[in-house]
């Protein structure tokens, strides 16, 4: 049974056909699929089937260790959105509901080859010296979460030192507990910086740059 209603499928098809270049979805699942793994794969298969501009690869998380390592995937269901090269844009859990918008925006960005960030943001991201891992914890019913997810993915597209994950806490409740997610969106950067709520670009960037500041040296005991 089709996941998209005919009118929705047509809108998405028109949007995908307007992509300036091709994009690829790399989906990680396993042979005995969990329910959400199955739903995620079906969603990506149906989406990729709407346009020749979008292709799909399905990888076995348990058996294809080289691909798992290459894409840095540590849980499933997982989807990497790839353009001319891999920009470390990841979706963990099924990106349905409001997060389908995040998925479409990521596809449009990698196909366009432009993060869309402000010039000052691009300049400051170019000066990064340490790797940055952004996790954006979301639910599928949160209307504010896509803004945080999109910005995180824009940062990852712009800098090779940044990787950015959407994490659907409905699929990974143990991570919600681990990171104390009481409301969404919740952004965790490098396990050390934690921010609640959707932030505008300059403020999100400031929190990210906190990971580049070395910790203060311990005082020397006399």
C-alpha cells in the first residue's frame, strides 16, 4: 500500500524533478527488520521511486561493516542523504510527520550544492579546528524541530568537520533518557553542550563554537 496520498506524491514528484542535480539516499536496515526499520525503508523506496533525480541504496547494518564504518552509522533505522559527496547528513529513525520536511530540505540542499548559510556563518565554520557532532532530538509531532534539524544539517554541509544527526526519540527512547530529553527539539553538541529549543542561526552557531574553546587549565598545586 502506498504511503503517500496521490496529491502528496504529485507535489513531491514535481519538487524532486526540479532538483538541479541528483541526490542519493543510503538506508541502513537489517534482514530481520524492526517495525520502524521496515517503515523507514518503505518510505525511502517510495520517495526515490517518484523521480529519476533521487536514487536509493539499501545497506545491511549487520553484514555490510565496510559501509557502516564508511558512513559512521551506529544505530538503525538510519538514512544518509548524499549529493556529490557525503556531507555527514544523517537521519536516525523514520523522518515522518513534521520531519519529512527536514528530509526534503536535506535532499534539496545536497542537490543544490549550497548550504544556504549566511556569509559570516560560513566564514566562522571554515575556521573550525576540532570535529563537531550535532545531535538534534525530535518527535514527529514537533512543528519547531525541523528548524533545528535543518540548521544542523546546513552546518554539516558547510564544514567537513561537522556531522549532524536527526534523532527521532520515538525510535530511540533510551537515548532520550540518556540525554535527559524532556522537551524537543533538544540539541546536544559533542556531548558537552546542550541546548533546548529551536535557535536562530547566529545563536546556534555560538553554541557550536563553544566546542572549539579549550577547557581551562587546572591550577598548579603549590
